[in-house]
C-alpha cells in the first residue's frame, strides 16, 4: 500500500469587486438619483396641495353648517394650507353670502411647499386656475 499523495498547489482566487464594477454601480445610482429626486419633489408638491384641498373641503362643509345656523365664520386651524389664509373671505364664498360675486379667484398657498390652490365663484376648489 504505497499511496503517494501529490500536493497540488492551491490557487486562491481573490474575491471582491473590481474598480470598474464599482464605478459602473456608482454611475447607475447617480443616473437614478438624477431622475428620481425631481420627481419626488413634485410628488411632495402635489401631495401637500391635495392635503390643502382636503382642508378647504372640510372648511367649506363647516362654513355651510355654520351659515345654516346663522353663525359667522368658524374658527379653523389649517395644517396644510398657509396659516394666514383669509377664513372670512372663504366663509363668504362657501356660505354663499349675499352679493358675493367673486371678481377674481381666491388663491390659497400651501404651508411648506408654496403651491397654490384656487377657490373660484361658487366655492369650487381646484389645483389649477381654469
């Protein structure tokens, strides 16, 4: 039983990424970021404007209810619409105050992203001025 064992040299292959592979991945991430960041910003603008529209719809419902009871403009704390929103003017439009013909559209700014929401004659709330 004469067995001979030949030791074969073991070749260790280095594991890891090459510099070229890393540069390609970084370039792909950069391209995706260049496309995604502006779209994310516009998404935030639209979402805050939509939240402001929701608040204005709530205020319109509250204004109609208060007007039917003979009350004046109700207190309302806006979270998405700007804090300096003129609730008296909105109340007059939403409650259908007498002789209230809007000569122009009321512009309501959002709180943080400075988007504009429009309230036209008849209390119609929209995101575009048409």
